[in-house]
């Protein structure tokens, strides 16, 4: 059974952009689309008649939202199979459950009712931090959203967090016929540097280690996807800043996140957290389970 691409919709501008992006993604991978609206309206509307009310009930609003989103998807590509669901549950938990049988989860960068000062809505952040399937938060400029750069950016972290992200990035690059840029950041700890001569030697050592890690991390995926053009990049500096800067010239940035069994709370590293709030293109957070 083909797993669908699940999109959280709530009628906001961000979720409509997410629908557009997800339709294109569904075309790339030849998979169906599932549009999900979730709200605990039953808790607040139970026993309260909506007839004669000036404001529509949450259920009526939900039906309008999913119908509009489905129509938008059909207009963008009539060939993509679209299903809709309205779930009387908390949005985060509903999407997390939907993700258990999804190719990936897609959300907008801000939802309906989010404070305009927030860089990322609470639903998108929580889903990206807890889901056990890849989560794509759709954000960025028009060129990146449209896939105009023809470039996938992979933040190559440690093997304990990056193996699944590597495989995901290669599949994306192959499906889109994009160049894959794999970036590994490195830094010289201050205690290792004594003078300018030592600085050069230490820098070369750390850069060499970063290059070797990239080779080890990418080797299996490169053999499995020989058609993907790969550019390996080692760069000195904080990983989150390097990837945020480079995201301006990418269509998608991919990073890994470690999922610890029994761990409560958000499970995002500093790099993923920074990208979700600041990246100039859509961000894919791919979980690596212990």
C-alpha cells in the first residue's frame, strides 16, 4: 500500500502554501495526498445548537477549509489523488498519529491564530520535534517554494542522527533531478590553537575529518543512487548559521533528528531548531530512531 503525503490544513495562508508544495511533492513521488484538519470542536460545541447563530460552527468551518484545500490541490494538479479528513482532536496529536502511516507530514510555517511575531507556529514545531516520519515545514521565498534553484541541501550531522536524513535527501534529489549539496560544518576549538602555525595545522586536521565523515556518511547512498549529482562541502563555522545562509539558494534543506524512546518533550537539535525558524526554503526534519 502506497503511503500518502499528509498535509495539515487550517485555512491559513501558510497551510495553503503547504498544500501547493505538497501537490508538487506528490507528483515527484507519484503518491496520493491526504489533507487533515483537526480541532477539538466537539468539546466546546457539544450540546450547543448552531442554528440561528451568526457565526458558523467549527464543524462547518472545518468542512469549508478541507473542501477549499482539496479544490486548490485539484486545480494545481488534477492527476493527484486527494482525500480529506476532519478529526475531532488536538492538531498535534492528530497529525502525529496520521504520520504513523504517512510518507511524510507537511505543515505550514504558521497556522491560523498564531501570533504574527512567532517565527514558527506551535503545531509545526511540535510535529517536527516528535513525529516518527519525515516532517516538512513549508517556508521560504517564491523561487525555493517553486523548486527554481534545482538544489537540495543536506546538513550532514553525526551518523546517529543523519543516516535516515541522508537516504531521504538522496531520494528527493533523484525524484526532482536536483543536485545534492552535502554540507559538513567544522570548527577549531580555542584550546587547540596556540599560534598561527598551529592554527593552520589544526584547521587542516578538522577539515580533513569533516571530509572523511562526509565520505563515510554518503558512500552507501551514492552507490544506491548513481544518477544523483553530489557536491560535498566542508565549511568552517557554526552548522546552523552555515545551513541557514545556504538555504537561500536551495529548494529544500534536509536535517536529521534523533528520536529517543521514552523521551518526553521536544526532540530537536540546535541546527534543526534554527532552520525551522530561519531557513529561506522548506525544511525537512528526518527522524533517526534509536
